[in-house]
């Protein structure tokens, strides 16, 4: 991750983005009430389901997810006309290692 640590922490400073990261740890359990549009293990969670679960608009969720993707914490996959997101485990692990080095 070449993104500045402070930028990653700023991205996680938003309560909704932090909650989304928590949900994406266990997408099957966190989104069990939604019929998957694709294999969640491979593609992730549809932005429509993220918007529904948070109560925010799809455009707001898309902006939030773009922020998380920019700092390397999630990956996006297109499935038809829908964008799905999943945790970028390597990015999360790198963040944790960087925090251990600085704190």
C-alpha cells in the first residue's frame, strides 16, 4: 500500500465506511437477508445491497466505496451493470502492520 497512512485512517474515520468494512468481513452473514446477485466470495456485495442496508443512496455508497478502493481496502468487480465490492484482505493486513509499526 503506497497510500499515506493518514489517508487510510481518514477513509475509516467515516462511521458508515467503517461499518461497511465490518460487514464485508463476513458478507454472507451480514447480507443474508439479500439474495446475492453473484458469488459473494468471488465478486463481493452489490452496491445496491450496501445502499439498502445503510439507508443511503447508491451514489453516496458508490462515493464511499471509491474512497475505500482508492486507499486499498476494497476491490470492485463488475457483474453485468452492477458493481460489487469485497474486502482487499492484503490491504487490510498491510494497514494493521503499519499501525503496529507506528503505534
